[in-house]
C-alpha cells in the first residue's frame, strides 16, 4: 500500500507560505493540502485561487485543493488555472454533483467528493466510478486543530470496501485531527492518504513529524 501525507497549509505561517510549502516538501510531504473556506459553507475564511497560483511555482508537489465553499462551480476553472491537481468539494454545497464532477475533470484535474462526519455514503452510489478521490472528514470542517472523531472509522472502512469492490485506483483520504499517534489506526480502517495540519506545522521539526508518520505506516 502506498501511503501519502498531505500537510494542510491551514496551520502554516501565512506570512511565509512559499517557504512553508518548500519546507514540508523537503520534509517528505507527498501532496500540499489547500483548504479553501468561504465564511458561508463553513464559518471561516481562508485563501482563494490567487494564493494557489502564487504558491504553484514554489513546489512540484500536487496541490490538493479542498473546497469548503458554496456554490462550487464558478471556482473550479479558477483553481484549475491556478495549478490545482486535485479539486474536492462537499456534495451538500453543489446543486448538481455530477455536473460539478464533470466540470472538474473537464478542466484536467482529479475530482474528489468530501464527506462530513454526519454525511451518509449515498452520495457515492452513482458517483464513485467518476471519482479519483474520496475525502472523509474526521472533524467538522472549518478549523484546524480539532479533535479526531473516532466514529468515522467504520465509515472509512465502508468506503474502502466500496472502492475495492469497484476495483478502481481511487484514493481514500482522511482529514482532521490526524497525528502520528492515530495515523496507523486510520490506515488500518482503509485510508491511504492523510491530511495533517496542526500535527505537522505545529511541530518544531517537520521532517521528524512526517518521518514518524511514515514509520508508523510502514509498521502496519
Ligand atoms: C478542516 C480542514 C483540515 C484541517 C486539518 O476544515 O479541512 O484540512 O486543516 O487540520 P488538523 O490536521 O489540524 O486537524
Ligand atoms: Zn481540508
């Protein structure tokens, strides 16, 4: 199993974002997770396509854009132009989920659906084969540094079962409260891609933190 660590820049020093992205890339990050919040779908306000475009020349790592915005569609081409590799959105935030997925893929990006802790899996029923990634939230979206909600573990396992049944290479990412201490448990439930904001950027030594996460995953 190939495991990926995606540090979330939400917990980085926003005044030194380019350097922070370079630092986590040097420290062994596999993706850069880019949290977009609109103070409407979620009660917080972060960064948009201009910041994404500004960061793009500073890293060769794929930019994993997590849209916590409503509506979604108008921002998709903006983030594609800004260099996003993956664009994920919350199905509750789009009136026409299938159309938004087609829009993302039509822009040449990988497409992901994001499931909040209380979102049922029905939205995967007619969409899974069109997805490159399923992102399961293990906190309610809006803030970094929240406590991991363990009741999502059976849900991660069920998503893994559905992906395996379909037999397509769809990434299963988990976002919220991931640390070296719980990453193995989340991997055992079936995740292969791990967002870590405060655990990485809140640590003194990014390489040691990401290294410890990879070590725990390697011991599975
Ligand atoms: C929450 C964001 C997360 C957040 C994770 O709405 O989607 O990506 O940055 O932060 P930590 O790892 O600190 O829980
Ligand atoms: Zn996120």
